């Protein structure tokens, strides 16, 4: 029997050796199972869900930190299905930190808290999504990539439609799930073509690059574009952005803040790993340039016309995606630190803005920017935080957003001899100026406009206010001492 | 003799039909059927290409994974669509107009 499978003992040895690299993921799997089974017995015990999720995430984080110090070189594990390297672990840790920040936010969101079935199911979806995010960041193979993307997609459909007993949410959920499955079907067809053209689904090694050179320009460009379309959907880059404003507007604010950060970090982490394998031809770069320019222009210009605060932030998120995509025309070696810093700063500021908006929504019931008039007199602390955070998102010194944008621009200027880079930079500068107009609409209404209404606050969600202030201080500190993030 | 070209032509036709269905249909369930056609096109591609990959059988394994994940995605989509139908008594995406912009 064994003669027929000469590789089997070697494969098993490889798998056994690889198990130790995935401790963080195993903890998440165990935590997920504990939560979903324990919830059957401890019905609606909110504390159990919180403790289980918190403990799982912390333990997984400890394993990741230990791995970070242990692993120096990149290794392929599980017969080339996954890759383990310090970069991968850094992206995983960033995702984990973002999840931990979002965790108290989920518990403060009144729309999730009032759900008749309780919040524990939501937490189990969150843990499952975390596994998907980790697998996507580490994937070295198109099969793993597809599984990771699908795990994230399915978890996020459920998160957006979690409150589907409300009409608007059910509607946004349906749009999201239909767009999402079409995008992943297109990506799948691209993957099947890549497999046919190159004969391999391993991203590493030279086989795929050689295969693309062999089949010619048209075939390789069609298949790569279809693959990137699926990833572009998860990044909510133009022209795959249709779901973003609707889903952001009606989904619970905490879910939106999580979905605007964590999946983006994972997909950017993956793109960072796969970029050298696709950059051989022109296709990848041209796709990135077109999508980045379109995202920056459409995101920032459409944001000007929004009155719903969450919708405005969703369009600005599309703009930020385009800004980060810009980096991917550079060679892989130059962008890691810049990309990581920008992602971290963007995620923290975005989550803090959503927390402030959620605080306002919980206390006053306001969602439109025009309703924010003269709120600055009532909640000056939140107002000041919003000013700092929005200035950081725009990129005004001394906030962290300025350092991030400065790093991106200086990395791009080094490669200015390509003509496309010049156009990218011009669009980036112009749209940054445009973004000032819509971001500063919120502080303008907060502090400068007068209002006759005298709203009575509901006095709740003090924790959200505290978290917003803490995150704002983090953004300020990172702006003044950007080295803090590079230390680990 | 059925060659690779025949398989590829059929799968391309399936994919195009599915995409056409997704774009033109006015019913969420019919859109899902179009999506299912698109996914099946890529399974067919995978298995057809796998003929030339006898040693590893990557395509066949990939096909199995696609079948499972497609079933999961469609189950989730159906749950969400059913929930919407209970609220608004329609599953026509163009008739649910409370979200705009």
C-alpha cells in the first residue's frame, strides 16, 4: 500500500512539524467551539461570551507574540499551503489588537445588545472570522486564499445582517450577500483559469510566474484581473464598492467599525505577500493604478455630498483604500513599514471616530451631520476628540495621520521616474485637499453653528466616551512619537 | 473525442449565462441561481484542467472545496433573503428602495 504513495510519510512529517506554527489559530478554534457549545447551556449569559472571547483572543495574542520572537525567517508550512514569517505575524497581531479594541464597542452598541437572541452568537461569528483573517494573511496557495476570503465573507454577511429583524438591515444584508457571492464567483473563475494556465496553485516558487510568461498577455491579464476583483470587493475599492455605503449606513456602528478595519488589514497583508509573484507583467500594476485612482477620486468626491455621518465615513474609507493601494506599484521591499503604519493609524482613528458617532447616537439619537449643530457645548470632550481624529484622517500635523501620509508620499516620490506614479501622486494630493472639506463639516457643525434645539441626553455609554478619549490620545502620541509603533 | 476545448467552451458559456442572469433577473432567488451557475463553471474548469495534473490532482481537490463553500455561502444568502421577505414581502432588489445614494 505504502509503495503507491511514496510521498505520504514525508507529507506527514511536514504536517507534524508545521503544527507548532499555528498555535494562535488552534486557540481560536477551541475558543470558538467552547463559546458555541457553552452558549447552549448558559443561555444569554452575556458575561460568559465576553470572558470566553476575551480569554481566547488574549491567549492567541500571547502565542503570536511568542512566535514573533521565535521565528526569524519565512518558512512554508503544511506542504506549502501557509507561510509563517515575522511579517505575517505582525499583520495577525494588528488584526488581533483591532479586534480587542472593538470588543467593548460591540458590548456598548445598543443595537446589538437589544437583539432578542443575545450577543453570544455574534461573538462566536467574530471568533470564526478571526480564524479566517489569520488564514488569509498567512496563505501561500490559491486554495487557502479562497478559503480565507470565503470565511471572512460569510462571517461578515452574518455580522451585517445580524439585526435582520429590522427592515433596513435585512435589505442591506441582502445587497451585501448578493454582491459578495458574485465577487467571489468571479474570483473563483479567475483562480480556475490561473490553475489552467500555469498548472499550479502555489503562489511561492517560480512555477506560477513562469506559467504567466508562457501564456501571453491577454490570458494572464484576464485571469489576474478576475482574481483581484474578488480581493477588491473585500477592500471595497472602486468599482467593487457598491455595497459599502449601504452596509455602513444601516449595520450596527460597532460592526461597521470592525469591518472597515480588520478585513482590510488581512487583505492588504495578503496582497503584500503575493505582490512579487504578480508584478512580473504590467497587468498587476496597471490594475492597481486604475483602481487606486478611481477609489481616491470617487470616494473623496462622493463623501462631499453625504449628510449621514456613517455614509460619509464609508466613502472616505473607500478613498483611504485607494490611497493605500497606491503603495503596491512599488517593489515589495520598500513598502512594509509604511503600509503597516498607515494601516494601524487609519484603523485606530477610524474606530475611534465610529465610537464617537456611536456615543452621539446612543445619547441623542442623531445620525445626520446637520443635526450635530451646537453639540460641542454639551459634550466638549467628544467634540475635541472628533476634531483631533478627523484631522488625523485628513493628514494634518501633528496627528498620526500626517506622519502616515507623509511616509506614503515620501515612499512614492522615490519611484517618481515612472510616469504613472506622478499621476497617482497628483490625484492623492488633490483628493487629500478635497477630504478636508467633508471631514471638517463635523467640527463646523459641532462648534461654530448655532442651534435652537435643546436636546436632552440619555446619559449612557460612558465607556465609549472613555475609549474614544484613550484612542485619541494614542493617535496624538503616534503623531508626535511615530517610533512607538516600530519598536516591536 | 471530447477535448479540453469543449469543456472550456461549456464552462465559459455557463459563466456568461450566470453573469447574464445575475445582471438581468429581478428576483433574489434567481440571482442566486445565476451565481450558482458561475460557481459551477469554475468547478468544471478545475476538473477539466486537472486531467493534465495526474500527479497531484489539485483541481479535483479544489473542486470539492468549492462545492462545500458554495453550499455554505448559498445557505447564508437564503437565510438573509428569507428574513427580508418576512419584513417587506418582496425579494426584488430594485423594489427595496429605502437605501439610496
